[in-house]
């Protein structure tokens, strides 16, 4: 459990517990008088504050317990000027890792392992302390859920705590990356009574952010600063598809009526590639769809990039039509892959994609589902 509050909501007293899920327990519910002493004895709730709060007249809340976290970071002395290049792992021997390392390659180093949260989300935790510039962290984690393993890692995160479990951790990092100088918070984010958020540019398209949330009517304070590192570099080599460019045989090709673009991000979808030169030459400036029977592939070309799929990996296609109402009308072509994943291919005006359904079915021998249109309310 992370923290516990007593809270009056619409005049009703609740015990609020947070263990990565929110639990509101009505203090007037049957059996509460037996449960509360056991919980309080186990965790050490502030009983005086609890009973004083539930006797208030107006809605309010008070923190009666929180999980005390040891300090898990240090500001190192010295002149480290490598935070834009990568980070150092305090393993034996130490390793300096480039921000360009991929999801697949970091796992091969033996410095951490994947784990699943109680919700099934996959993460990767580095088991050794990490140094990023002058900041020493006890552990660093990576979102590892449904990511293309061949691309460089896009984001790292952790939560840092000062021994006081206050916003001291936030202020330490703010002072570190602003060099203790006067600053205008609006140049970096915002600092409000309920929450502070700042972002910092390390150079070379590497950045970080820190966020601290204070207790107010809507928020709860757990004493930690959320810290993220972002890799915003471009990796054009990921769009290259030289092997397929040599093998491609265009069996069928259709130019689309309008110039629709591929909006998918190649950092998140390995199917996004440059448009094969053979296809680009025939399409000119048009968008299009092509069939490659020899290699059992189907491709969708936008203005600058394409989506290329092995046909046997496709479950079905879907064209969703939305009618204008409070919001605008539109249509989306989506490919649903075997295994449950799906990708958006083209977005157009309502009903503009329907004429291509027969072509897709004939070429791929996969069903194209077109549900009844609905209003964008």
C-alpha cells in the first residue's frame, strides 16, 4: 500500500486506500469498526487525525498514513557532460550505454529483466544504479509493452524520493538542471499549487521531465517526483527496406482517388517503411495500394511512407464510417492482425474508403468488415 487518507465526500466519511488501485471504504458500512483497528494496527494510521476528520462538518480529507520511501537518488559532484550521449550502469564492470540502444539489445546485457504489473503491462527494470549526467538513480525502468524490439528505446522512467518524502526531490532536480539560476517556470512547463511540471532539453534530441503532485481537493500526495527521459531522435534507417525493395514484384496496383497519408509512427510500428521505388515510380504523387503475389504481401502507400504486411499475418480489414454531428465525419481503414493487434492505415471522408473494399478482399482473400455508420456525437 502507498498511502491512506480519511475523506468526507458529500458528508459521508470514507477510508481511502491506494495500492496502485483506489479503494473507498465507507466508514459507516457494516463491519468497518472491526476492520479499521486491524488496518491501523498493521500500518500505524494516525487514529486521532482519522476520528477528528470524520467529525468535521464540511467535506475535507487528511493523510493518515503513507509508505515511507528511502532516498533513492543523489546529486553527484564533478563535471559530467555526457547526459546527451547516454547513461552509465554501475554494474561490475561499469557500462556506458548509448541512448540509441534498442529494446532487444538492452535485454542482452544482463543488467535487468522484464516483469508484468498486476494489470498485465510489461516493463523492464534495470537492477543496478544508473548515472545520467550528475544524477545518480537507484533504479530505472522502461515501458516494454507491445514495442518493436528493433528500435532504440523511446522512454525511461522512475519515481524519486527524498528522505522527507516531500517535494524536496522535485526541487533538487529542478536546481540541478536549471543550475540553481533564476527561471521562469512558463519557459519549462508550469508550477502551480496543485502540481509542478518542468521539462529539460539535454541536447541531441534527448530530454527529461519532472512532475510533482500536491494534495488538494482532487489530488493525493505520495511524496514522489515522477521522472522521465525521452529519446526524440529520428532514425531514418528504420524506414529502409532494402531486401524487400530488391525482391518486390507488383502484381496489381491501384491509385487512390485522393492523396491520403500514412499517419503511423515508424518508431511504434515496424510495418512502416519507405515506399518501394518500384511502387513510387508507378504511383507518382498519388497514394495507392499494391499486391505482391510472389512475396505474399500487400502494401499501402501514402505521401512519404508505406505500410507493408505479410498477408498471412492479417486477420481482417475494417472500414469505419463516422457521420458528422457534434464532431466531424470521417472514415478509417484499419487492418486487424492475427494475435489481436491492429493498425490504422488511411483516414478519409465518410464513405470514401468503401469503394476499395472489394479490391482488398479479392487481393488478400481477407474479409473487409464495414459496420453501420454512426454519428460523431
